């Protein structure tokens, strides 16, 4: 909302977050009127608000992730998604936005179609929402050199719909150096040991085989991955594990990507987040679970325009 310049018009009504530290951070940043820790609880599901304009949710992605077991409805972590569907159907906000991994679309098409069908209805089974969706990447649609591919599902209540949602078009990503706080190579290169050192060396060898120079070219190496995966000029998807473990190594600077720089890639103000007092490990987890703010702001603007809120 800050990016959109709407903070003076926004009243944060509630939030739901199971992790205590993240919940405290959210409340510190937004000052919600109500906070819950479990969206599957009757306390939350029975709560009603008569005039909500916008609702957003990013339920746990593990049941649908390509990196997981893909159990979908058989995974107990799918419960928050189902509770979110119930909440939207019962409360009928003006517009809403859901975010999850693209594996929900690719590997669980029947469940995905069930979600779309459910979200179009109200509690009486009547058509209530115009629903559309897109798979977007922060790299190509958010303007940041950081790939994060997610599916976004948007709904506008039919009585408030003014136009179809105009989903964000592709934009060129900014240079990675725009997001780094220190672009001067370290006088004393960061010392890596054990597995991390081996992964860096494996990546260096592959880079040189491909004609690159890791001491000069801007390679980002995932020193926590099995293969020492690397990309040129961009940061791979920052997951919860990768963010908390600070797994990304900047070859030409001979150091890791910092949590402050991860926050910048996500479109967040590092000072506001880091000054709250959380450890780098916890902030990295928050980043890994977050939605890139610039991409999100582009989607929300389109949603608000289509629903007459802007």
C-alpha cells in the first residue's frame, strides 16, 4: 500500500499468522485491529465484518509445491486454503487476492478448478464473483532480478465490478547491483567451509567451463543446493530455507547476499523490518514466505481499478 501511495486511505482490519514472531512483526508494521493465529479456528471463521473492501491470503504452499510430496488435500497443511475459501464465501469482500505456487495449477488441475468454481459463488450457491488468474514471475512482472513464479487468483464482487482485471504486463528487471548495499569486493573474502565451500568450487568450475569468470561476472550461487546451482545477474527463488540460511553467494563480491538485500529484492524497507529486533535467521524466513511487494502492488492496483476502489 505504501508503493501505491494509499496508506492514508487504508484501515488494516485483521491479519492471521501462525508464527508468533512474524505475527508480531506484521502487527508492528500494520497495527491491525484484530489478530488471529489460526485461520482454521472457529473463533476466526465465525467472525464477521460487514464492509471489507479487500482481502488477501497466501495459504501454505507445501501441499502443492514441486519440491514437496504433492499430497494436496491429503496434506493437513491444505486446511488453511480450504478455510480461506469458506471465509471468502461467507464474508463476500468487495475484492480479494490469493497467492500460491504454480504447482497448484500444473500438478493439481482438478483441485485448482474446484477452487475457481467455489470462489465464484456466494453462500447460497449463486454467482457472486468475477474470478480470473495468472501465473506471474517477479523477474518478468515485478522488475526485480529475482525469480519467484506464483499463481495469483483475483475476485471482484459482481455488484462492484467496473471492468475486467488488467493483469500486469512484462517489464524489464533492474540490474542486481541496484539492490546491493555494498558493491565493492570484500578485502577479506567471506570464508566458506565444508559443504558450502565445495558447492562454491563446483559452481566456479562449471562457470569457467561455460566461458564465464566468477571473479568478474555477476553470478549468484546457491551454496545450499545439491548441485551448487547458479544464475548470472539474478537471484534464484528465495524460499524460506534459502532465506533463513543465507544460501546465496555473490561470486564477484566474494560474500553472501544479506537479509537486508533480500528485503530490497522483495520491495521492502530493510530499516523498518530489521529494526524490529528479529534475528537474521527469522527475517530470512519471513522473506522466503513473502510476496514481492512491487509485483503485488501492480496486481492490487489493477484489482482496485477494476472494482472501483481507485
